C-alpha cells in the first residue's frame, strides 16, 4: 500500500497542477500537508502545513519541478515516524492510505 501512495504522490503534479493534500491524524490531532500550485502548472509550487488552526508555508520552488512533492513526501514520512496515520486526499476523495 505504501508503494501505491508514493506512485500516486509523485505522479499527481503532472495532473495540471492539481493541489495534493495529505491528512495526518493521531488521536484528536489533525495535520494537513498540501502541495499547492498557485499558477496551475508544475511551477511555482508551495508546501503548506496546517495544525491546530495555524497554517504556514514550509517550502517554495520556482525553478525545480518535483521539489515541493519531494519535500512534502519527506515531511509526511516524518509525521508517520511520530505515530501519525496519513492519508492522501485529492479533489475531496480518498486516493490511498
């Protein structure tokens, strides 16, 4: 199942700059990690992180396609290491667990 998650995560930027949102939960704690494409293409991109009602931009890229997806994937793995269960969501539907 983890392999499917990574395949989908890295193939999604090619889908016309669609945002990728991953929800990580542990107990009552919910964190969202989102790769955003403000201009609708692969670049520029940003990685947004939300927790406890606060949002911040962790990374940005203007010149390196795939940079934001890789940074988000690494951060999601850290969340899992901290005991969070992470699910990739896109366009309001579940993609992989």
